[in-house]
């Protein structure tokens, strides 16, 4: 099978598009024929070796396709089912072995590319707004990268829950796109100091990291929550816990999707909400670009440039 992988961590020049053996499902596994794969920052972290893994490291943690075969004792899916998943590495390939419990069935009207675009970012937006800091009517939140793939979905879910949303973006075009998905106030951070304009927030959702973290703390009200869930500008430096006290007895968390979708029931809740909202037209995805699998390196470069809006996908089949 064709796959995109690295044998040595590094830049995009280390990516290989070549044949690897096609595996067979073991107990509790399903073999999925991948139709589309999502492109996410976690793929870049695996490519660079930030997250180590045994070589060869097949990239991609999100995909959609058709179940080809199942291992012993698998009851929740069967060959021929249309499925999607996240949090199982190996989707930059024609076939992927996935723990069967992580697979969710796709509604008939939802295309593979849409499902692949929805899983990781959609469930991330869900746990951030429904669990990490459960938003309620009247809450105010600051969402960084509000025109990005995850940011757009956080905005829409925050508005569903009745929150007042301030979003930061890098330019006027992204500001327009953020307003289209429901942001109440947009701050172009290259032109304005977001910390001076966004005050008294109940929660900050920050996927940017190093360049926004410290100023974000100044946006929170006493006992507000800082949710740091990404490192697009680089990892956040170490901080002293006393700083949280000095800035108003703040809460700080660094959550991951795996801990918020740790059981089949929780996974079904989050994925079910996301896919059903898409099917009903309540949640709108924006797919920025779809690349052939062989162009995975270009897709990752485009994502790292932070010049894209919405979701990037690889078309596998």
C-alpha cells in the first residue's frame, strides 16, 4: 500500500511516499480503506520527533473510509461500514489499522471528506466548550486563531451555548471569515493589542502557544480559566504557579482530546454531536484545500505557514 512516513525525524524533506506492507487486523482492530485523511499539527509534531514513535512513523491521526476487515471480537463495525476516526496514527496511507472502538459510523448524507475534516477538530472544539470549560449563556470567551480549522468550530459551538465571543485573527480577510461564523468582536492581532481590548474573559482558548500565552492571562477575570491546547507559534515557557495567584487566582489547563474521549460512550457523544450538527446544517466546516496523498509535505508546509483558513485534507482514494 502507498503511505507517507518518516524514518528519521526532521523537515518535510524527510517525508517518504512509498510502499509499506498492508497489515491485517488483530483482536479489537479494524482495517479501514482510507478515502480522506485530515492534516493536523500533531502530524508535524510526529514528523519532527516532538512526539517520538517507532520507525517507520506513518503520519496522520484522522481519517474516513470504509471498513475492509475486522479482527476477532469486533462487534461495533463490520466490513462495508462507512466510518471516521481520530487519535489513531496512520491515516496518511491507503489502509490503516484502527482500534475498532474508536470508529464512528458516518451518516449517509455526510461525504468522506467532510467526515475526515470534522473528527479531530470537531471533537476538540466539543470538549473545550462542553467539558474543559463548559460555556453557558452570558459567558465571555477569547478564541485565538478564530478563522482556523479548530477556531471556527469553537466559535460556532460557543455561540450555540450562548457565549459572547471575541476572536483574534492575523489579517482582514481572516477577520471577515471569523465574523461569518459568528464572532461578536474580532481583533486583528497584527494591528491591535488583543490584551488591551479583551478584558474580563471567563475563558481563553489558545492554540497558538508561545506568542499569545502571557498576554492571554491578562485577559482573564479573577478565577478565569486559561486553556492552552496548541503550540502553533512554539511551546509555552515554564511558568511559576504563583503567577496564577498574582493575576487573579486563575486556572490553567493543558488538555488533550485523548483524555476527553477516553471511553466509547464519551467518544460517541462528541463525534455524534459533531456529525449530526453537520448533517443538520448547524455546524459549518470550511475545507481550505484537498491535496493528493503524495503532496502531504506541501500540505504540512501550508499548515505551518499559518496562512490557511479552515481544514486541510489529503485525498487518498
